[in-house]
C-alpha cells in the first residue's frame, strides 16, 4: 500500500498523529515499512517523504476522510475497527484490513490529575471490569482477537520522536502559504471576537517559522491587515498585533474575504512556487454583504485547489462546512470544542 501511494497509484488519507492513536499507529507502521530496525533513520525518513508527497491531506477526523472518499478524492483511509463495524455504509463500500499495533484504548491518569479525579478514574476502571467488556463487544470494541502484530515493540520516546519527524517532514520540504481570514462584522462583536483573538494568539506558536502567513479581515469590505511574509519573529509580532487590533462592526462579506485571500496567495506563489496554499476562515458563518456568490467562490477555490479550513464562533456551522467541503478541509465548531486545542491540532497537522 505504501509503495502504491508513493508511486501515485493509490490515494489515501490518515488522521493527525498528534491527536489520533490510529494516525500515530499508521505513522509508525509507515516508518517501519521503510526501516524495520530504526523507524527514525534516514532511510525511513526518505521513504516517508516519498509516501507523504502523494497524500492529499492529513485529516483531523475519520468523518473528514469518509466524506472525501464519498466524493472520490480518496481510494482508502485509516479507521478503527469499531467504527467500521458500526457503520453499514463503510461495510458496503470498503474492506477493512487490520494493520500496525493493536491498541485497545487504555485508561490513563495524567500526573496533573487530582486525588478526586483519580478516584473517579478508579471507579470507572472497576465499572469496566464488571460490565464494560460485554458492552464494548456489543459496540464493536475488542474485535479481531486473532490479529497478530508483526511490528517490533516500541516505546513512548520513539513515538514522540516519530511525531517530531512527521512535523518536520509532513510537507516534504515545501513551506505553507496561509492567509487567516477573520470575520469582524457586527455579529462577531463581544465574546465571539474576543474568543477568536485569544484562540489565534494562543495557537500561533504551533505554526512553523518557515511558513508564510498573512491576515485579512472583512465586514462590509475586505482589509488586508498583514501582507504575507515568512513567519519569523518579526512577522509573529506583527501578526499578534494585527489580531489584537481587530474590531467588529458592519456586514459580513465572507466570500469576498476568501477571494482576496486567494488572490494574495496566488501572488505569493509566484515568489514561492513550491509552497502549499491554505486559507483559515474564522467566522460566525452568517454572510450578508457578499459581492461574490457561493457558486463563483466554489469555482475559484475549487479550481485553485486551496483548502479553506473553517473555525466557527457561535456560528452557522452548515454554511462554514459548505466552504470547507469545497477542497476536503476540516471545520471546527468553537462553541463545542476547546478551540485553542483544536487549532493546535490543526496547525500541527498542516503547518
């Protein structure tokens, strides 16, 4: 499978190895396929680079990959057995092939857990011993008991090193050109804009300094708050200042903001032609002042193959998902998720 992907004969996706145990399992399996004795060697890294060059995107969730597969963008993707077992559509359209290390989701207490939290975990563990196994089997866990892992044993230190190797090499030496598009319309006033500013500032440290970043805001009109430049210490300071200075008022021209961002990226690609383009849209999704309609936006963004990752603040999530779905990007609902944590994961996976 890795050989077929490396040759461009098969298109597949996998989940972010920083947040997904299945994604990390796949990463280790991929590295060990190229060097069974040392998954961190130059040989393993070279093989991973060849493989990764033909992976269209690393996903945040299995649902993102499944939707991409339904639209014909992927031939296959990684998933857990219990999800496959419980989804008739997956069973009808895909064959499940076990791989890598068996992982049965152990219950782990972090060092920071309080005594009360540890007692709760202990009680939950006892409940699982008494009742959980039967329930787990009912819902698809604990299956494939005859599966035997063929990979050598590993340890936590190696897993952390593999994550670092992925972060450094996931773009196969290509920098990212990203424009953040911030909604500063009147409906974002107050808590939504405050949360947008805080989550961006708290998450920006997870963006590699070798990438190129710019910032656009929009309400009735579109403003280029920060032209695209390499995300060095100076650009990081300018970016933080520009985010802190955002103020909300007026209507919502979301599509117009995305088109301006795409134009900035296309101009920057003339200077950095091997870069990967991305747009991050931060909005409540309620567009009402666009001069560009969605069909035209879809044609432009789809034709340029620029993924638009959407982060919704008290948002019309369906509207944002329409935009992110144009090129198989992820959509985050900041009202239900820890948005700083989700942005960290998004940047670790993509930037």
